[in-house]
C-alpha cells in the first residue's frame, strides 16, 4: 500500500517552530514508515521528515504576506502533488480544504483530516465530497459534522522526543500562538492573581501584533512575566518540563491542542479552560484540571501540585502516543484499501445541470 | 471543434447588472455559436446565454460575503466544469487564475484571458503554466507580461444592442463601479467645474461603501448631480446615449474598460483619463479625448461637441464589434487546434524535486 500525504508548501515538515498540522504530518509519516508502509510526503524542500519527500517549492514561506498569491501557490502545490501521485498512490491523504476538489480524480482513495475549526460553510463544502473519508481530530469536532464517513482519530506524538521531568520549578508556562483565542492575557492574569511567575513562548502572528503590543507586552518584565520568543523542541522540553503547570486558558473551541500533549509528555499537568477538545485531551485530576475561567483556575491552581509527573506522562503515553495514532490511521487506510468497490461520485454527478 | 468556456459561479452570463467578464463571455459564446462553433458555457443556473449552458450552482451570489467560502465555491465549480469537459472539449477557455491549475490535465488545449489588472505575483503564477495560450485584453497589459504565448484580443460587443442616439442632451454621464479607481469623485468635480450636470450609475461594492458615503453621496442633489443606482442594458442605452459625453476619469491602469465601447456604440464620445488600455480604446479626436486630469478634462470638454455620433459609433463598429472579437478568438482556437503536437509540460515536471 502506498500512501501520499499532502502538506502545504508554506511550513516545513516537521516545522522548525510554529505548525501543528506539519508536526502531525511528520509524526504520521515517520510512524507509518517505521511500520513498513510506503509513504511519500508532499511538502516544501526545507522539510526533513523521515519519509520520501517530494517538493515543488523549496523554502518556507511563513507568515503569509499576500493572501491571494499564497492561496494560488497552495493550489498549485496541491495540484502538482495530486497529479504526481494519483496514478501511483493507493491512498491520498489531504490536509487542506481546497485540495478536496482534486478528489474528483479517480484512482486512489481519499482521506481528509479536518484541522480547521468548525465552520458551517466549510462543512457544506466537505459534504460535496462525500466519497472522501474524513477524520476529525476530536469528538467535539466530529459531533459538529454530519458527514457520511467521519471518525475521530486523536493526534499523537513521538514521546521519545519529550523528556519526563520529575522535578518541577515554581512557575507557570504557556506555549502557543500569541493570539486572543489562545488566551495569553488570561495566562498573565492567572499568574498575577496566584502570585506564581509565568514564562511563555509562541509566534506573534502579524494579524495579532496589536494584541501583543497592547495586551501582552506591557506586562512583560523579564522576571515575573517572561516572554521567550518562539519555541523549538528543545525550548519546549525545557520550558514545559520544568514548569509546575502549563496554562491553556483558551477562548475558543480548540480543534485539538497538540501542545497539551507535549506538556503532559514532559510530566507537566495542564490547567486548561473548557472548550472544544479540552475535556478529551486532559484527564481531570490525573493530567491536569479543566477550569471555567481565570477565577476558577486561580482558585484551583494548587490541585496540580499533587499530580505525579510520571502518571501525567503515562496518561499521555497511553492515549496520545505516535504509535496509537499511526495504528488508527493505518486501520483506516487498510479498511478503505480493502474495499473492492471504488466510492462512486454519483452525488457530484447529479448536481450537474441537465 | 468543441469549445468549453468557464465563467465563475457568482454572476450570471450575461450579467443582469455588474459583470464585465460575464458580459465578455456571453458575447463570445453567442458569437461563436452563431458561427456554427460547438460551444458550452459553464456558469451559474441563472445565466441566459444563447449557447449550451451547464451549471452546478443555480443562483447568483454577488457581492461576495465570505471570501474563504467563495473561493472554495469557485474552485469547486471550476473543478467540476473541467472534469465535465476535459474529455469532450478541444479547447477549454479559462477566465480565473485558480482555474489554471487544472490545465495540468491533458487532452484539450487551454486558453486563458487575463481579465485581472497586472500584478507581478499573478504573472509569476501564469508563467508556471507555459503550455496555456494567454490572451491579454489590451496591449498595455500584454507588454507587462513576459509569457511565451500571449496575444492581445480587444473585447468587442454586440452593437445591435446599443442604439445610436444622434441627439445629445447637455449632461455628462458616468457608468462604472462606485470605487476610487474608477474616479466617480473626479466625474463630480469635472461636472461642477464645467457647469454641466452629471448623471451616474453603478454598483456600490461593500468594500467601498465608506467611499460612497463620504466622497460621493454628499454631492448628490438629484438635479445637478444625479445617481441612478445600478445600470442594466436599457438604462445604459438611455443614460449613455442621451449624454453629450461619458466620463471615464480613472485613477488606475484600466485593463480594458468595456463601458467605453458601450458609450461609443450609442454614438457618445468618451472623456477619459490616461491609464492602462485607454489610449487603445478611445480614438483621440474621433471618439473622444484622453486627458491628464480634472483640470485638463474641464478645459477641453467642449471638444467633444464637434464629434459626430455616427462617426463615434462607426469607430466602435470597426474596432470593437462582437464579430471582430469572435473572429480573433476563433483564429486563436483554430491555430492551436491545428497544432499536431500537444504542448508538453516539461517545465512543470522539472520543478518537481528529485
């Protein structure tokens, strides 16, 4: 069985810093390769994924500056990739909505992982391509989709890349995009109210520069509130691993939240706000707590002190390992590969006018 | 020879009101049909074009409200259209940049009319698809592109739909989008300085509502400066035909400017500002004047009074008739249809990584 996984051309696989989807693709491709599956990844030329790599655009191109051009670039990359693999691949695994239009080409089976937060208009678009096998990354997300074929496969990580840190220091951590929905301002507020210092890292996206300037930067003093720039794997191990708790004080319905798994992998419990996937990823009382807001989190912050780092990591190992994720995807690929009948496109055909 | 012309799904072909590209497609398809060419138009179901029509989306959807969803809708429509015609059409004529990615499919020859104003990043995108035959709609535009295959074919109109009006009334007219680049504010200024009333019509796009409110609306008094809403064909015949001159006081490089031909078709001369295609469309001294700005236009406005309506229309007939445009496109189609070798895609292939 040959599997083609199509990433975007903008961020390398795995990402050097920001890029949840690219991290997912790297882990999936490497895990499949280790299990002897013939995998090809279509990404940019700066990628270092341990699987066959094909690319049209050589370098990273992030953040996006010209939306129109970049959507054409993405489309060109995807069109080229699909044309390259449509004859040879048994499974084509897509990760961006525009790529779905190429699933009209017959030959392989099509899989699509829904990375994007739910939007009614996107769901309507997905439903056009009813022959595609959809994967939601949380049950929260699955329940919002009324697709014919959809199942949840939680993300997983190669936990060998994260060190269990048994000794925690008395500070809170935050890793994520510096964006309102990620709640960096809530993290600062929790730190101030609880009197526990905060160290945080993450990409300041151009769109949210004002937010950073007006809501975040004034609080940074380099001692009590400390900003460490963008985080690579080494920094995440350090920052998350030594921290008594990672804050995940979101203000949106998180589709998955891979960074919660990263924290747990270092044995650090997560103090999260409820929303989206959170209740599926954090096991209340074992690997963290799920709170209702700043006040609730501040009041309950000491609960995490009793959680054993080894138990936190064990939970991550059990539920969110790369191996588990890879097995789940392999099962899905195998199921549709074994189906003798090619999904028909009758729904699409019927919508054509007479 | 079977020709498939792909329009967008947003505006019907021909358009009920706004839509230069859709008007072009309607005229081209109808003209080709009359010459016995087998034509299919992919547009929305509200289209009334006199040629075979196929559609996926039934209704008009304009103006665009959700950019992301609409670009997916456009892509879906185009992908469906290409899949529907790729086996049966000899020529596929595209009109939007994202559609170019489907030209990787072999079989037909591909033609692309460049409707969009020049942008370096778009040109870079076009150059990827070097097997496509490009048509620029003015020489001004052609000179900006360094494509392998590109030729200019000026737009043309079915002049039988425009009445020659020999008696002009003493007012100026303007028809076009109510947008800064179209210079409605300049039209108002010229009217005020020359003491000649202005009647204007055109779509207020959501993006430019502020411009309308602050720069245009305060001047509208219903007598000296009069706004007539959006213009359909009947209103254009009336408004343009009776006017002593149509103003075209642009502040950008107009790609073509079909409304100049519409004015000339009614025998009304055009007072245009220089930029883009203007010098190619207006024949100085015969069908209008090309000015350097508000002051110049005001000073020279009386020059148009000497221009004979019949001569203005005769010039439009000679240079911008539907028949001439259709013949030019047919010649292009025939040329590439007769080529025995299919354009190879070696440039695209070489960009793939080893």
